[in-house]
């Protein structure tokens, strides 16, 4: 079975972020880059499925990112993935969700897959849209927000987090799932894993190599960032004084009712 895990390379969560005013895009150079923390849960889920299934199951990491991120991809290999595929091409710069999903789908289809596992969201753009778009382009069921995942042959069973609890979902492979942070506790790479990762293959492909037959990148983007603003500073709020808890609660409810918030 072939399991592919999509990972994004993102600026370190603690790094100071800067937007280039001319392109309205995040400045990614000169900032420490890391594996998107949400994707470590996706890698762990894939490794657990591999350990359970045994046999010839493989876990391949896939990313659309500049080649300079190769050593960050190696962390995913140090966790235990078998190999990696990087789609690295200057023509991909400025890709929006559509372009990113289309390019990843073409590369994944060309590579072959039974199951694709993604994180729920990135820590930089944070749209959470990519997994759905990717499933659509791959033409397979997309099971998002998964907190529990099991495979029995080609039958996939999952629990999806919902606003009110969870839903049990089942489908057949091939499929795509995106996993939440509740699914597992990602392992730390062991010393053996770190040493072993140095010998693992990271294939680097251009968009053409990956079978991407349409232009992506800034000129082809279907999304335009029209404006970016810092949120206004939070106001002081309103303090209610009341004789007791019931009177206080009543005042708060009245306040919310007046604004049609309850
Ligand atoms: C006009 C425009 C220009 C942009 N220019 C750039 C740019 O120059 N450089 C840039 O890096 N971003 C750029 N972005 C942001 C980029 O389009 C998004 O980061 C990307 O589409 C993924 O969306 P997301 O980060 O919201 O991922 P989400 O949907 O929040 O991520 C969910 C999961 O999808 C997977 N995933 C997301 N992105 C990738 C990826 N690249 N490779 C593999 N797996 C992935 C991961 O598993 C992740 O956990 C641009 C966006 C717009 C609108």
C-alpha cells in the first residue's frame, strides 16, 4: 500500500512575520522555516498505519516548496517516512490554493497512491482548504478533520470531528484524509532515525516532471489579495456592577439580547 503525506514548509511559529507591501505576500526568506506542525500528526498517522499493516506499505512525503527546504523535509524522513518527493520550481512561486492543489494532485496521480494524509491546516495561510481541493482533483473521497483512523484492507474507517461531537465515516481506498491534532502524539525523531534519514531519497521534480500541464504561480492565481490590515486594538470592554451573581447575569443577558447576540 502506498501512503502519501502532504507537508507544507512554513515560517517558524515564533518567528516575526512580515508582509511585502508590494506583493501582499508573506516574506519567507530570511525567516527560519519548519515543517508545518499540523503535518507532524499526519506523518505519525501514516507511520502508525504502516506499522500495523506491515508488508510492503510505504510512506512518501510530498511537498510543493523551494528546494532550499530539503533539509526540513529530512525531519519527516527522520520520523520514519521512507522517501520524499519535492516539487520545486520557480514557476510555482505565488501559487494560490487552486494552483497548489492542482500541482500536488498531478504529482500524486503520477506517483500513484492508495491513501493521502494531510494536516488540517497550515500555520501560515491557514485556509484549511487544500485537503478538500486536493481530494476533488484526485477524484477520491475526502474525509476531513479526522480524529481517529483505521484501515482494514482497503476499507477505511474514521471519526470526523464536528461542532457538536464526531461522526463515524467509512469509505474505500483510494481516499484522502486530513487529520486533527487529537489523532495522536507525533513521535520525536530518534538518533537512528536522524542518521538513517541522511541516506533516504528526496526526489526533486520540476512542475513539468510532476505532470503539471497548466500554468500555476502568481500569474495564474485565481485568488487576489486585495488588502491586508492589522486588526484594530481591542477596546476596553464594559464592566457591569451588580449586587449579586443573579443580578450580574441578568444584566449580561440583557446586554447580549439588545445586540441580538442571544
Ligand atoms: C495570491 C496568493 C499568492 C500566494 N503566494 C504564495 C507563495 O509565493 N508562497 C507560498 O508558500 N504560499 C503562497 N500563498 C499561499 C498558498 O497559496 C497556500 O499556502 C497554499 O495554497 C496552501 O493553503 P494553506 O496554507 O491555507 O493550507 P491549508 O489548507 O491550511 O493546509 C492543509 C494541509 O494541506 C497540506 N499543504 C498545504 N500546502 C502545501 C504544500 N505547499 N505542499 C504540500 N502540502 C501542502 C498540508 O498537509 C497542510 O497541513 C499564496 C496565496 C495567494 C492567495
